[in-house]
C-alpha cells in the first residue's frame, strides 16, 4: 500500500476523478479481509475489518504500537523469517498459519500473507490475515464426528441428492459385507441391494423398516433413518440384532457424560437421571434421588436476572415441551443442598413424530463458574473499584438514556467535589484519602432518594442524578441534606477529620438540547463557582 500522493484530476465536466491510489485505498478500507500495515516495527494502518479482527473499537487503539504486541511469541520467529524473505516491492509470502493476539491478549489463529510495500516512502509490510478460529473448531468437530462415525455399531451412509454413496463407514461395510472402496460412487439402491427412495422416506417421517441384501446375498433386516442435508442425505441403518447392543452403548455413554441428562414425562416427572445430573443437582443420597424421581422434590428456577420463572425442576415443563427443541437456555436453580447454580440447558422430544406422547430429553451443563466470572467482569467494567459506585461509563450512559423518549424524567445533574482531598493525602497518606473517598460515596448515597443515582466520575469528583419533577426549592433542600451528611467529621487513619463538599447544580427540562458533555461541563463550572466563592452549592 503506497501513500505517496498522486494528484487527483478534473475531467472536462469538472468532476473529481479518483486516482488509482485513492481507489486502492478505498478498496482496502472496504475489504472484508482484515489487513494491517507495519513499518519500522510499528503498526501504521489497520483497515476496519482488521480493527474488528483484533477486537478493537477503533484503529487509534492499534496504530503506533509495536507489531509484536499483536503476534503470539510462538509466531514471532516465523513472522520475521517470512518478511525477511521478501526483497522487492510487491513480493508476497506464501499463505501460512500463525497465531496473533487480539487487543485483550486472547489468541487469534489465522492464515496470513505478508506483502512488501512502502508507507510514506519507507519500506513497510502489508499483512492480510484470515481468521481460522471457526475453521479450526469445525475441523476438530469433524475429526471427532468422523471418529464417532467410524466406531459406532450402526451403518452410517451419506449420499448425494441423487442417491450416490459419498460416505460409507466401517459398520456399513460390516452390515452389508461391502468394503468402502466397493461402495463409494455406487447408487445406494445397488450398494444395499434394495429399493430405497430417500425423498419419500424423509417426507413420510424419516424412518422405515426395510429388507436389503448384503454383497454375499444374505438378507439384512434394517431400521432405516434418513435425514436430508443441504447437498444430499444421511442414512442410518440399524440391524435388528444389534438394537439392544446399541441401546446398551447409548446408556453407557449417557452414564459417562459430564453433562446432566434427565428424561421427563409429560407431567414433568423424571423417568431417568444420569450420574452427572445427580451430581450437578446435589442429589447425593438414595433418598434424595428417590424424592426427585417420585416428583416429591423440585428445584426453584430463575431467569438470568434472578427472577423465579417456574415451580418445576427446570422451569415450565409445558413451555419446554411446546418449544422443544431448545438450545443453550441459561437458567439458575436452587439445588437440593440449598446452593445456587447456573445451567446451560438443551431439550428435545425423544420421539418428534409423536409430539402428544413423547417424553422430553433434557441435558444441561453446570456453567456456574463461567456465569459468575462473566457477571463479575461486567460489574467491574461498570463500577469504580474503590467506592463501588457506578463509574464514568455508567454515568454517561445514564445521561444519554435520559434523552430518549419514554425515559424517566431527569430533573437535575449535580457535580460534587470533595474539598481538600490533597490535604488529607499530604497529612495522612493516600490510604487515608481512599478512606475519605469511600466515606464520601457512602454519605452521598445516604443523602439521596430511592431512584436517584450516584456515581464516581474520577478522582474526588462525583455525579448525582436527581429524577422526578423538582423545583428550585426542592433542589435546594436536597443539596442542603447532602451538606448535612458531612456535618459530622469522618474517622480516617485513626483520626477524626472534618470534610466538606462543593456542589454544582444544572437543572434540566424536557426542552433541554444539551448533550452529555455539555451537561457535565455546566455542572462542573457551577461546582467550581461554589468552591471559589465557598458557597457550598451553586446553580448553573
């Protein structure tokens, strides 16, 4: 990517004609492929797709930083080897895999190509990368699925839309006495030596019983299950004689799963429960298991806000039956021992063809640790760690929300500054200053009404949002109550210390056209006036 200027030209009509440079730059900016340019070891350009790829909000968060900040240590050597092999402008490296690092430090597996270019007349490297995260996950899933397909006892066959065999697992080879190399490419009707109309089977519910013949001529009685895929069909053939073996295998798998698995009847009564479910729900004794399976024990269930949503074990059983299949429904439960857990729940009908009588298969994973960690991070992102008050981001979000139609009426914004914090820090140390800030936060919360908002902007500055219809007299009464909270000295570092606050007030009306920045600036200016004039409170 060059940045040397090329003069734009004017046509006869006076229209601006884009230069090749401008057209190329616009193409790069609009490219869906993440790209960046680094020169002299530092990032000088990132296109919008690259900003998203690195998990940033804007290019400014990335530009100017060392390129190795965004390369995993294990990939730095190969990166240097790749770019040092480029000698002439326009040379490009072969596509190769590497691990980059997003802005938050998390790894990003990519396929990367480096191109030698110039930037402001200096050698630079343009890097184009493709996120391989989903591909890697898909490859791992496919390898796992392939391993399962090749080790199950049932024949699993994939075909094209026209019924040509494209996949034939080892069980199919055993059932039909036909090795893989003699089955691939054959019409399914020849491979199984029987009439099979895949489209009709799917239209009729997807399951039929059929009589086929193996390659040696012996009869094969099978239960045929067919599912349509985007480009063909998947056929599952179960030999009757292997049916019980498959059931035993399934039961063993369910028992060994780390996820809880429960089968519920139409009334929500458990018909079976695996060991993992017993562990997750803390059914540690035979008595508790018996109470649960008899329906005598239920688990209160809560939504992600902590509001109770049903009296049954996993919420409204009727709702779950009606909406099955459900995937990744997150609920909270109070377990048998009284502790709380968060579960990721999936459920489906055991017999979708008989929706009126089918039991419900419910599986769930314990995600308590992940849920609590996420909630803690969300809390930290929106709260000041010293005082526990909402932080600047929350303050600005509240102010922005107040401008929207239907929002609660915001009557006034107060800018509150703790007086003489520096003197406390100088006399008693910063630990004492922190204590004074915490006590200021506590007293401000005590002085406002339910529904009002107190946040810490920064340092010794706090913001109070007062809601409802308040006239000047009511506002003066509220600010007087705030000052009254500081009439008593505070106890910091073993000493009593008298503190005070200066308050700037800016009133808002329905017709107020100021934005968040203007409102805070006006309240701040009023606070400084109060501090300079030693009035305690000043109105903008």
